[in-house]
C-alpha cells in the first residue's frame, strides 16, 4: 500500500515538474518572440526615420512607382508625341490651303485677303521656327568637372556639380540648367537655352488656333448644318430605296468632295478650338511664372520657403526676380527698343542672358540702374 502511494506521489511530482518546465519554455519563447519583434520594429524605424518627413514625402513615396512608369513611358513615346504635333499641324495647314484658301480668294475683299495671307503666313513661320528650335536646342547642362565651378552643390543622382536653379531630370537622366520641366511634346527638357523657344511656340500656336477658330466660325456652322442635312437625306434615301428595286435607287445627294470639304472644316474648327483652350491655359500659366521670375519647379520651392519664413515673421524675396516688366525683357532678350521687333515679332536665334551657371544682373538692367545707384 505504501509502495503504491510512493509511486503515485513520484508520478505526480514528475508531472508537476514537466508542467513547470513547459510553462517556463512557453514563457521563454514568448519573451524571445517579443524581443525579436521589438528589435525588428526598432530597425525598421531607424531605417525609415526622417525628421523632415511629412504628408508630401509619404505621398511622393507612395507614387514613386507611378513616377518611374511615367518617366520611362515619356522617354520612349517622346518621338510619337512630336510626330503627333507635326501631323496634326500639317493636317490643319493642308485643310487651310486646299479647302479654305480658294474660298477666301473668291469671296473676300482684297483688303481681307491681304490680311489673311500676311497674318496667317507670319503666324505659321513663327510656329514652325520656334517649335524646331525648341526641339533641337539643348536646354543646357552643367560641366562635369568640379574645378570649373565654385560654391555649388552636388547632385545626389548624377554626382556632378549643381549650380543655382539647376535640377535633375529623371527622364533625360541629366542635370538641366534653369530647368522648368520635361515636355513630352518636344521630347526635350525646357531649360535655360530653349525656354524662350518653348514659350514662344505655345504663344504663337495659341494665337494661330484662335485665329483659325474665329475666322472659320461661320464656315463651321455652315459645314455642320450641311453634315446634318447629309445624314437626314441619307436616311430618307435609304428608306425610299428599301421600297424600290436596285435600278430605281436614287444617286447620292452629295458628292465625295463635298462631304470631305464639310468634314474637314468641322475637324479644323474643333481641333483648333480645343488646342486653343488647353494650350492657352498653359501659356497663361507660364506667362505668370515668367512675370514672377521663376520656373515651374521654383514655384513649389519658393512657396515652401515663403511659408517657412512667414512663420518666423519674415518676408521671402525671389533673388532672380527683377520686377514684372524687367523679367520679360530679360526672358525675351530685349536689350533695346528695336529688339521687340527683331527678337520678339520676328524669328531670332539669339541666346539668353548669362550662361545658366551664374545669375548676375543682366547688362540691360545694369545700365538703367547705374545712375540710381550713383545718386
């Protein structure tokens, strides 16, 4: 009897000991898992921690794959966009010469004919010249040698000197002097040396589209009414033909040439009006930026800097702005009054002020401000 009690007690002690060991092991495993979790969380925070992180940084990080896709698609489809611009512009010019010009010569007075011929061809020359120059002119890139420039930062992407107003283009994979943006319709960056060509192209293309929309409004209404009348007569002709034999089917009311003429006029007016609205808004936006003496990229930088200084009770001043009127003179390269004709109203390949590496006061402004400084 006693031996059985001893055995039972020994078994119970062994069972309790096993239970204690199991609890200790489970507690030890739980503590190890908790320590690993805390260590991993600390490592992740140490890698991602940034004192400057805000909502904009998080949003940019989330959209980084989209930016990468857009950069690569834009790089490969730039040629397609350029071909599309050339093709659409050529189609409008062809319609004007083939369809509208003979009608203008037959119906308009000699004064209006001279006006349309002079203005239309001048506008066309300005569009072609500035678009060609915007495509073929390099926007400007900083030199790769570090000894050539002093007091500049280093680009973190291409590890090269980065002068003031220079930014890195992820599509071209190069730094661009006074970069405004990368334009897929040019397949080129808009920078220091071709910014004027880009804006002039936008301006004259908008003027040309407005000119075509206003001049062709009456023709568009007549052509649209004729097309609606074609559809109605075609519907009636098919209804009549359904009740007749093949030999009794009436011939078409409108010829192929008439149909092509009316549809071409409608196509011209719709395309020109759409481009005038879209490109006109873009032109006004860039005109406002030029008036303030800043680029599209600098607008965001200056806005954040203005808000930062405003919290400290200070006022931000753009160091590259000389005043609205002087900003336009510097941008267009107008050094004397006759340049408004030779460099603005006529095609001119003159270079902008400065090299894009340093931003000294332009000579045209220095001469005007010297007497005031002397006083």
